[in-house]
């Protein structure tokens, strides 16, 4: 039955949605009230009765094809019922108005579960000892809990060819129980529709179209969803067992979302990265880069200090390296020294570097390697994702300006897609015309389209939203673009009483933290581009800054983790710790302060970056006033109190108005050109390189097709 | 039915003929905007008909593009339904009914003819004209045994008549569709067993029933 839109049905629907109208149900002798749209499975969960399931997943559509969640109902059909696919409102009350009864532990249910499990195991190989899923396998667990000890099946098991579905997911299709979670994920969440089930009956096989690699940036999530060992993380095959890992909850730094992750280590080695459920940010997904950047943590690492001698880098001791830096710093005037912070830096180390530069007397600081014109003086609201990521679910219309969320924040793009598909949110794009996995209305490529909206009437939809990528601000006219965007946002009701839909989508994990602590040029200070150009400065400290080319001439001190662009240019390299190897604070694009935890230790002589800066300050004769991370944090919290409010969102305000001016008419371009290779860790990863090559080949093919 | 895969040798491209394209557009127009994927079966069927009764990879991709579907969605459908042939089936595709009524009436002998005259099942014959496959009931049990060749049924087969039929098709001679023994539709095979009085058919029985009332005697008339 489809609900009409008359006032009566609207009322009914509102009652249902607000939960004022509850249905009574009796589950295993416990009577409770639940919203009538709940499935029996959800109701059973509320009642505390465990129901096994394979195909059902909270964030995917209901398939009802594994039959593992069978329960007995009174007030419904007189047979075992798939609880995931029947709603509480579909059950009849008893003859005297008693609540419908659901039994999850009756003899009928026990027999039904044993039967389903026996059928599932008919074609499932008994290779748990060599299966990577062993120990964290739903089928294993549920066979132990709900199955019987032996099978009555004496025929041969079916054999299925393994499929190639990309460099990240290994298949072992004999193990597949055809729950179709992976198919539903790629169709609904990722939106690329990569996977499907071909054939039918016993010959049904899960595959991609002619075994092409999956095109989604979220593709590796299908291996998490797989309840058996049919889809596994390919780079981590045959490496470790589930019970060998030490699990550390932490924060992702591959994009500016700050997704919640779990870092699994064995000994000192990071083995894998998994998503943690965080409904405010990443829900249950992480991008392929977040997950499979792991091998990049072990390659190209800087594990000892280096000094450039006669044009070549040679290993050196800390004292030697510090000594050389001290000589150069002492020989330079303070106004010829500068510092740049990279995209993966924590707030603590930026704060320490800022303090050191302050003591040296240099105003030349910048955390915006890409030349972004965002600045703390315009107010915190001018550079945050003010509505919060969860606010996307309320938005009636979203304008994407100068960003490609699929590349800049793949997990957020899945949220955009859901808003489009489920809530009917309208999307408009100013910038590059890319395949975002949802339909949008294209308004133009450059600032002219944005300026055209300055006099626009308020948007017709409730809660309109602007999402502006960092690509819109890292151009010479960035400030004018910001002014124009703010003007349009105010005209269209994006910034209104009680709603701030003015959202900046950063792509660098460190950026908001850097802007928050004011890691920007001081009075008379040079910005990143001016520091980098020839003759700009004599000594430049790069805190993991790899996305900028420093012209020859300056003496470059690189504090970082990987032998990447910055290290190649460096005159002295001080080895630091990667994000899995240090405890640090990151502020995500929403302004949410999050604390990452240390999961392993930096390699060799490398040290945590703040400690390197502290030791360097001593040699430079400008001792920083903190000896421990706790003391550093105390100083940080004293200077910037909001950094102490971990995992909270503080409403931000706008500050000084940016200078309006003429924008040049160059098209907006996304700040991220290659999703897989955005930072030094990813560039060191062989897995990411393979993904990048595949993505480029795919783009080339699309280009050819479009040209035809 | 075994695992079904696309043929190894595929044509370079596929395009609907202008008439078929028009027909396809009419099919797509039947469905509301945004629901054009509902036309996928019709389009695949037409593509197969145009392409010698098999679906090639370019045809699947053409249909996917026309309906704005991911190609895997179309492949799922093409591999699900056994009436979509994924490999070439020759000029004449013989579908032999092997279900119980036909089996009882001699489908086994017809199968032997297929094996000897055409070759192994699901392989195109050397001359490229024929391929055959055993299928489930085609619903012509009264006229068993039977085969379907392309769009037509050929019924009441014997090994001899079926051999003749294949020879005639191969030689391009006209063939009789339907029953090969001459009966019409599914009427009894050994001749009629009811309504067999010739007077029923020569017109002499017309009005006989009514005459019985007209020849009643006068004294029986109501008076």
C-alpha cells in the first residue's frame, strides 16, 4: 500500500515517524512496544533475543535470501518466517486483542535454523584452517551456535571459479553463500553497481562485469560485509589470524573527514586498518585508501637522520643533523627563516613548530601548501563544514562548488548518494563535471556561475547547503571566491538563523587544526608560495610538507616519515612518526577535535615529531617549555581551549569579511587529481599505485568512449 | 544447465537496425521516466532476434547504455534466463523437448538424430547451420515428440520425418510447420473418435431435430 499525501495519512505517517504510535508485540514471552515499521528482527534485538542472520545488514536493503533469521510467529503465516523481511505491523493481534507472539527459541525455530545451516554448509568448503576469515567468520560462529554437528549430504560440493574483482579484494568463490550483501553495497552505497550475481540456482555466481576491477573508491568494504571468507582483503591474505592482532581505535588522516578506524597490529607491524562504526562521520565504511595504505607505512620510510653532502644524502646522527641545522639557523636572520606544515601533521606538532618559530622570531608560517586563501581571520565558520556531516541527511538541496567529493571524501560521497536516493535531496554542481554516482544539475564550470547566484532568491528547499571544495580557494582569486560564496550563501538562505549550511570540504587532515591554531603567516609573514619561490627564504622547515616544490637556494629541513618529494629536496632530514605511530590531535573538516592513538612505534631512529622539534629547540638555544606530550597538550589547551573538547562540535562564527573582488574565469578544479596518491604514505604504497594505474586506465577508456 | 558464460569469440560491435531501434524506443516509452530499465527483457529479446538468436557482449552493453543500467545488471538477466543464448546457435537453433510426455513418445530417438546429424549438444554444426539443446517442456505435449526450431514448433516427429526436416532446412526447401503427420493443431492422432457420423458434416442433419416437432400428429394438437 502506498501512503497518499492527504492530511490524514500525513498525520499517521508523522505519528509513526515520531514514534508516538507504537505496536505491541510479545517476543519470547516478553511483551514490549516497538514502532510498527520495525522488522521482527529489529524488534527481537530490542527485546534482547539474538537472531542469527547472514544477508541482513542494517545499512543495506533487505534481501531475505539467506533464511537464517527464521522465527516462529503467531498472528502471521503458520510457518517459520524470515524475521528480517516481515514488519511488526504485518502481524495480526490474537482473537482477544493479544499482542502477536514471536518465538525465537521454540523447537520449530531450532529445527528451521538447523535445516538452513545444513543447506548453507552443503556447498561450503571445510577449509576454515586455511581461510583468512577463520576466527572472525559469521558462518563459523553461527554454525557453532545454531548448526548441527554433521551433514547428511553425500554428493560432491559445487565448485566455483574464483573471480578477479580488483587489486583489493581476493575472492574464494567456493565459500560464497550468496547473501548478496556485496551486490547490494556496490549498487546502493557505493553507487557504481560493480558487482552482480550471474547465472541462477546452483550456478549462481557473484562477480563483476566480465571480471573487471571494481571502480568504486569504497570497494574494499565488500570484504568487511562478506559474512564468510569468499571476499577477503587481498593485500593482507595469509598474513595473520584474527586473534593475533592488537586492536587500537584511532582516526584516519587520508582525507579531512577523520573517519574512525581500528588499527590492527601484530608486534610492531601495522597489519590492517578496519572501519569503526561512527554514525557522525563514516557510519560503517572507510575508503580504499584509508584501508589499504597500510603497506605504505613500511616502504620508503625515513628511519634515521640524513644530511646532504656534495649533492647526495648520507645517513647521519641526530647530533650531526641538529648541529648543521643550528649552524644554518644561527647564520640566518629570523626573517629569512620559515616553516610549512604538511597535510598529515597533528595539531600538537604544528603547535610546537609554531612555538619554535615564534621563539626564533619568524613570522613566516603556513599550513596551506596548496595556496588556499582560507584564513582564520574570516572566522572559524568560514573554513568548517558547519552543518556537520550528519547534517547532510537534513539538507533539501546541496550545491557542490569546486569539489569532487568522490575523490576528496569518498565516504561522504556515499552519504550524499544516500541523501539523493533516499531523501530526494537535489544536487547542483559548479565545477568539474564528474561521475559522482548520483544525478545533479550542472550550473557551470567557473566562478561566474557562483557569482550569478549572489542575487538569487532563497532556495525553495529546506536546509539548503553549499559544499565548497578546497579547490575553489587554492587559486589566486580564492578570497574573492570565498566572498562570492558567502554572499550567495546568505542570499539563498544557506546561512540563516539556526542553520549554517556553508560547508568547506577540506582534503587535508591537518588543515582545520592548522587554521584553528593560526598556523598562517604572521604580520609581514610570507605565505607558502612566497616562501617556496627562489630567493624567498634562507632556511625552511617542512613538517611533512610534500605537496610543494621549494625552489633551489633555501636550506630545507624536512621532518617527516617518507622518502617523498620533501625528502628529495631536503638538505637535512629528521625522521618522524607516521599517524599510526603517534598519539595526536586532528581536527576534521567539521571542526571536530579527535584524538588518534599510537598503535605501533616509528622505525629505527625516528621519533615523534613533537619530540624532534623539542630536541631541536634545545640545540637552537630556544628551548620549548614542554618535556612531555602532556605538558605540550596543557600548553595547547591553554592557548586554544576548544582543542580540549574532544569529539564535540562547537558552533562556529564568521569573522572579518573577505575582500570581494573580480574572480578570474578559470574553471574550478578539484584539489585531488588522483584519489589514490594524495600523500607521502599513499605514494609509497604499492597497492595504491596499482589502484591508481587501474583508475587511470579506466578514465582513459571512458575518455575514448566519450570521444567516439 | 551448466554455468553460462559469454562466448569466447565476440563480434566487434552491435547496433539495432533502425526498425528495431524504433521498436525499442516504443518499448522504453511504455514505462514511466526513470523506470526505463523495465524494458530490459524486451530489448534483449529483440537484440537476440536480430543477432541470429544469440546475445553477444556488444549487444548486452548496447542495451545497458540505452537503459542507463550498469552492464552487470544486464548480464545478470542475460545469464539468468536460459532462453537467452550466449553463444552462436547456427542459422537454425533446435530446442528439443525432453520432458516426460515427449520422452515417453520417443524424444530419445529424436535426440539420437540430433547427435548424429548435428553433433554434440550446444555446439554449432560444422556447416554452421544447426545447433541443438535439450530443453524443458515446451507445452506441446499432445503432439509429442516435438522440437522448436527458431520461432516455430515441429511436432509429431519420428526419426525419419525429423531427419527429412533437417535435410529440407539445410537444403533451403520449404518445410511444414506444426504437426508433421498432417493433423491440425492437437486433434486426436488416430483420427476422430467422436462426432464421426458423416451426416453431421454433409449438411443432411441440419434441421432434423426441429423437424421432429413439426411432424407431430393432429390429434395431439391442443385443442
